[in-house]
């Protein structure tokens, strides 16, 4: 099948590459010429395990092409996936300017049936707005009879495991009001549902809401555990043991049931905000989601407060080592990363930071700058002479470190573990002062 994917960010590039890997003819479109030129050379703008090799392989075999010309991409295309950014507006609602701009461009170009697929995360009623935008351009061209369908097909990709999520999905959600479009979407996705997991066809509004609801549910689980962790600290309970107790219930399960520094990244923060705003626009008070956001904000503030308390507020001139900058492992994404808030707060208090992340150093430097921060290529070198270690991202290589070496390098054997990676009893036995979340 011939597919155009508009937008070569995280969602668009993964989507286009995975479709090409199944033998489809895919054109990825972006207005950023430098990005397109780099992709033609096999340079991928994001870190995602396995993606660069897959891009190079499919481009080399002629199934994956990159262009800045939408008309070139749409020639003979059966599908046009819109995968451009929908950043939060000032009030938290999704900014649809880029989505609607692409829709208008499509309306200026098409002359035959096309399935237009909203892959970007968009609020309810966006498909209707896209349909009006396309139809308006067709009418202006006096081609109002050209047929097209608008489909909602939300993505459910985890950064760090996106290729596996796309190739072996738990489910595929398709929202449409046309049997023709539903049939074409089933045909397109048939290779991806051979694992027996369903392709769910539903109305457009339900599909649009499903993505927000899924992310809000996962964010709620995280915030619930973080709120519970504070109670554990007060009563002497261990949040890790509580997790075992409640996660063993098949109705609840273990995933996303961790206490830590809260959620971040490109999806949960903006999707919760957008769902809150949609609720308010319809006259509802989103009490639970407001609380989810509040818990997420205060979780980082409490971690910062614990650091300041340990040093009696006197952190000016002290150096803190930081392991982990990205919002989660297996990605270089710094959007809404806890490290940004924690490093920013300590830097304002006059502390210096020696930071290390396996892949996110360049991205972090672009976000945080250089003032008061040393970007250290080796994790152990970051510890040298530091007053404490702050573990902010649970990269695998941090899980079984050389504690004896760490103790020698640190000025003080103090660890603030924002991800509950280590055993408190073991660290205490080794002579560390160990601060974690929701554990005695």
C-alpha cells in the first residue's frame, strides 16, 4: 500500500518506518528540510532503540522515502497519516494549528479517494474539524465531490519500546464512520494483529477519547502510588511491599504501580491537561484528574525538600551528582522530566550539579544549559567529590553499581534515590545514608 506520513517526530517516524518494514511504500513528510536531509542520510533525530537501523534498512531497500513536498508524498497514496505535534496551549488544551494546517494542505492537493488518519493525539471532535478543513479547500477548488474519509487511529507507543509496541500491539483502535475506510484500515493493519490481539473499530469520538483516557488512567496509577508512598513514610510501611500486595490482585496488576518522582514525557502531562480542559469546556469539574496533576507536581517538590532538609538548607557551593536526566530509561526525551525541576531548584539555591545520562546528555544540555552544570561522560566520574548522589532515571546500568567504588568517590556516602532502585537494608549495611520514596 502507498502511505504518506506527515510529521517525522517520534510518532510519525516510528509509524512510517514500521509500515515500511511490512512492505508498504511509505513517504514521510516534514517542513524541516534539515531534518529531511539528515533522515535521507540515515541520521535519526531521536533516540529510540532499533529505530535508526530500521530506518536505514527500509530506506536502503526503497520502501521508505523522505521529502518536504506533500504533493510528492500524496501522489497515488491511499492513506495520509497526520502525525504532527499537538503541544498544550496556555490553558492546557491541545493546540491543533499544525493538524488543521496539514488538513488544509491535503484539501488543496487531493483529486481522488484518500483515507486521512489522525495519528496525532487530539481531543474529541478533531476529526470533524479536519473534515471541514479538507472539504473547505476542495470546495474552493470546485472539487467538492472528491471522496475522502477521516479516521481516528490513536497511537499507544511507549518511548523506549515503540517498535515492539507498534509491531505487536495490545490493540489497535480505529474510529471511523465509513465501512470503506474501516475495510482499508483492517487491510493495512492485518500484519500487525496476527498475534491475536484485536483491531477495535468504533465511532470517531470514542476513539479520540480512548487515547486520553488510557494515558490519564496510567497517570492516575502513578499518582495514586506516589500519594500512598507519603503515607507509608508517615506510618513506617514499605511502598514496595504494598505494591506487591495490591499488584497481585488480577484486577489491578503490577504495571505503572510504582512510587517515584512522578510521570513525565510527551504524553501523560499534556494528555491529562487536555482531558482536564475538555471536561471544563463541557461544564464538568475533573476532580480526580486535578488531584492527579497536583500529586505529580508535589512529588518532585517533596524530593527537593528532602535534599534541602538533609543539608539544613545549606546547599550553596555543594556539588550533587545526578544519574539519569531523561524522563524515563531507553529514551533521550527531556519533556517534563523530573530532572529539569530538581536540577533547576538546586541550581537556584547555589548548588553545582555533575550530571550523567547514557543517551540524553545533548538533549539535556539544550534544555538546561551549562550554568552550574558539568556534563560528565562517565557515571562514576560524576560522583567524584560530590556531597550526594541523586538517582533520577532508572537506567539498567544504574541498578547494580559498584557501591564500594561509589563510597570512595563521594565526599559523603549519601544517596537520594528517586526511583527506589536499591535495597535500604543493604545500603545501610554498606554505610550509606539512603533516602528513597515511601520506604522506611
